[in-house]
């Protein structure tokens, strides 16, 4: 067995091999060839005490810049097991379907062929379908298909022949109708990209059913690389991840909707491959280096990092983020200069990519600052001091102090610059009772020194600040106090203290102790006439903080309560007993009022009616059914109610003389009776006041009308007589002014 390894790099390059992660020593059994390949002269399996050559091999190459490791190559011995499934004897009818199956495992995957009566089957026969998974299908059975069938499996390890299985073909079937049925449906398959998927589907029935395929998710199967083998087997060549899904085989009776279905899931895995490779970089000492490596595959690959061939674990100044796809090294130094590899691996395979980190280091740089110490000064300040480096101090132009919370990651640190003549610095604006980490570097025009040893210091604690407080009046004798909760108080043995008193007194009630997670408290049974002083403070192990004070009066709430006394529930209950009767009476009264208002509008005193020209045409008898009449026909308001109903029923004709008898024209004193002559001109529309709108199809406006409404006839209705009649004007009776004008929108069509 020979494993090849080709390496490129600056010579000299040293090549070694690893087996299962352990360096493989040279021996007479395994030899390293001049081109870097590994040759194993006699591949062996584990027998007795001798080790096996099976395992994962990787090539390791190293030069003065670093070390890289190849992807793994898995070596397995070729094997052949016994048959797990032997073909079974089958009896079929002429024109029917027969199926044989055998199953065997081996490495590499065995090639399956079939023999009939010890003679290889003619694969050119379209009625014989051989599936790669060890299935033989025979459609359209004939008498000459009878015989003994054997399954033959072969690979480089061995050749196996199964037991014989006899096929007996009986006479032709009865020809009776048979429901479609699926004898064998597709199995669940897990394959790797570029392999071939075989989805089997064998259906029977009379007449022979039509087999079709679809995806359960509704997506099209496609045509490229797709073929149907035999009478319904689906073959997908060169599968990709997009072919993954659930496939449905359907057997349909021709010309009907009768169908039977079976389904199987296809899972296509893809080995890890890189979308983004890490890039080699050069960075000055003391800065941050970052490598990014993104890989894809199915299932999603796991990413690990190697430094000169050794697994790189996160910690210290080395951090991994974004599912290990980003490697960050902060504060790099000479020890970080190496070759870094990104290894992506899943169940389908692995891949690796490498990049080199070069740390730029100038000659003659100062050493790290010494004797770094940090002392807490207050709850927000820490004093950091240090000593000058031992060597190369003449070119120092200043120092940079690196600060971060001890619990934070290195990328959250910040820096403060310090003069070269100063060997201490007061760090302010820190958080109370918090641990901080400090280290320092010396800078020259050519670069920075290596970092000093880090030191830790914690700020002093302090009493908490006054909490914000608001007060709500709930009633004449109760208050609600609201503030923001401080969960951190519980971490420092703290909470809230509440005090209150009437402003006229000197002694507070309290303290009422409340935990730091509480954000409200209610005070009750207070004096409604008093002004109260409320005081809230937070405390911890360092003492009480300053208090927040509020003054609140309950007098206003008490007065509002007196103005709006509570209801007398018993009285209301007695009142509610008659509420239903009151509602009914109220409805009757309301309806009566509406009726009187309508009657008043219809028969109002001295009302004026604007009659458009061509009234005679509008009052002409209807020429067709009621539904076909002109909607502009005059509606008479002065007809008695009984006559009006009769008019609606009998379609009574109204002529001009009848109209004049019902509504005599109004005239002023000294004017002749308008009935004495037919040439009497209608009154001017310029002065018309509108109080009733009995006509449809007129263009009416409140107050004065335009000349578009003239000529018109002026009619007036008298108030209803005592006997409830229609209120007709008698001769010589003067018309009264209109009661109130009514506005009507202009009608279209006239």
C-alpha cells in the first residue's frame, strides 16, 4: 500500500507520517520514500499480537517557518461478509411481476450480478431490471422465465454466491380487475454527493397501474441526471445536496383517480469544503491577529484550529468565536509566530487550510516594564505603578496602560497613554466593588515592548446612590410608591429602606426593609387630611446611601371622594326593578314625539311648496308598472291619510283641477282670486322660502332660489284643523310665513 504526500515550501522540508494521531516510526514494515510517500510492504490485519495497518493516516511537513498537517486518509481492509439476505423462491402469473433480492456487506461495496441456471442473465433483456442494491425485477413474466436464480457478489476481497431461488411461472391470470398495489416502495437512503440514488417502486394491478414520482415538498424532481429504470424505479445520478428530500411513488389505475402511494427519504451528505480560507498575515508585536475560516457541508462541519500541528485550545489571549470560524490572538509576541490550520470535518469527509502568522519584531526594543502594582484608592479609582525596563530604555517615548474588567474578554480592554517620565497612573471612572486587570507596555519609535506581567486589583465598595422615587395617590387614605429595582443590591447584602411620617410630626415610621428586587410598595390607613413625607434609600454592606424624599398630600383625593360619594346600592337595586318598565315607556314617548314632529312638518301652518315647472307633465298618469315609473312623480302631502292609502292601492289619477281644489293659490289683499283667470302668472321664485319638500325632481336651495328653478307655482298648506283633517286653505285665507327653511340637495335629471 502506498500513500502519496506532495509538499511545497521553502526547503529544507521534513516529512513525517502519523497514524491515528501518533507519529509513525520508520521500520522494515513501513518505509518513507524519497518523494515523501509512505509505503507499507505487506498490509496486514490484526491477528494474534500483531498490530493492524488499518487506521487514519496524515502527512506532516515542517520547515523553519512552521508545520502543517494534511487531511486524514482512512485505510480499511477489503472484506466480504456472508449474505445477510438470500433470494427466496417465487411463484408468479404470466404477465405479472417477479422480484428477487439479496443483501451482503463488504469493503469496497460489492458488485452484484445475477445468474439463471448458472448462466449470467442477459442484461439487454428489457424485462429484466438489475438494481445496484442487489434487486432483480422481472416484468411481463413468461413461461421461459422459470428457473433457478443465484445472486453473485464480488469485490477485491472475495466472490460470494447466494443460495438458489426458483421462479415458477403459472398460467395466465383470470383477467379480473385488481386494485393497484405497491409491492415494494422506496427505502430511506443516506448517500454522499456524486453517488447514485436508486429509489425502487414495484406496483401490480389489473390493468397495469401507471407509476409516477413526486417530491413531498412540491419541488420539481428535475430532468438532469434523472431516469426511470424498468417499470417505475427512479434513478438519480450524481446526487447533490439539493436532491435531499422525501420522494413519493404513486401507482394510478389508468383513467381513474384510484391510486396507492409509498414514500422514502433521501439524505445527501457533502464533505466539508471551505468558503473562505484563512490568509497569512504579518502584525507588529503587541497587536491583535485574526484569522477567519468558513466551511460548509452536510451535515454542517465542525471546525478546529491547529498551531504547528497541535490542537489550539482557547484561553488566555487566544479566543475562538462564531462557532470556531474566527480565531483571535491578542497581544501577540514571538511565541505566537507559527502556521495556523483550520480543519473542517463532518461524517462525509474533512478538509484543511493553513495560514502563517509573522510577528514583526524590531531590534533593540526595550524589555517589559517591571514591578507592576495596582492599589485601590476609592470606589472608582485605582493607582497603578511600575518600574522602568532593564534594557534599551533611552528610546522610550511613553507607556500604554491596558485596562479591562477581570471578567471581560481581552477584546473589551481599553488603553490609557502615560508620559515616559511617569511611573504611576491613577485610573478613574471605574465601577465600585469590581476586579480589574492591568498590564503595561513601553513604546519606542520602532515599536512596543512585550507586555508586562498582568496584575489584579479591586475597587473599594461604596453605599448605593439615591433611588428614583415616584408616588401615586390610590385613594383618600392610601399611597403607592414606585422605583426601579436594583438586583445587584442582593449581591452585596443590600436592599431598600422605607420611612414615612405626617409632615407635622418629627418621628418617622420605619424602616421598612425591602429586597433589591422589589419595585413598589403600598401605604394604607393614612390620615386623609395630612401631608406625608416619604423617604426611600438603598443600602449595602458599605452602609446606607442618600435618601430620596417626597411630600404628598391626600387632601385633594379626600375632597374628590366627598364630591362623588359611593352609590347607595340598595336604592339602586330598588330602582333597577322598574328600569325595564321605564325603558318601554320611554320608547313609546319617543316614538310619539317623532310622529308629531313629522305631522307638524307635513301640515305646518303657512308652509310653502315649491312646484317645478311642467308639474302637469309630472302629474300625468303612469304609463307602465309601478316599478317603471319616473322617480320624479309628485307625492301629494295634502291628501287625507285614508285617501292617500287608497291612492297607493288604486293608482288614482290626479289632474290639475283636483290639485287646485286641494291647494288654492295664496294671494295678497286686494289681488283677484287666482282661480278667476287661467293666465295668472306664478309667483317669483326669487322670494321663495322652503319649509316643506313634497316634490321630487326639483332643484331646491335654502332661502332664495336661482332662476333655474323658475317658473314655479307657489302653494301653501294651512295648519291641520281640529278634526285632524288635511288642513286645506279656504278662499281668501292668507298664507302664513314658513316656519323654518329646509335644505334639500339638488336632484339630477330635471
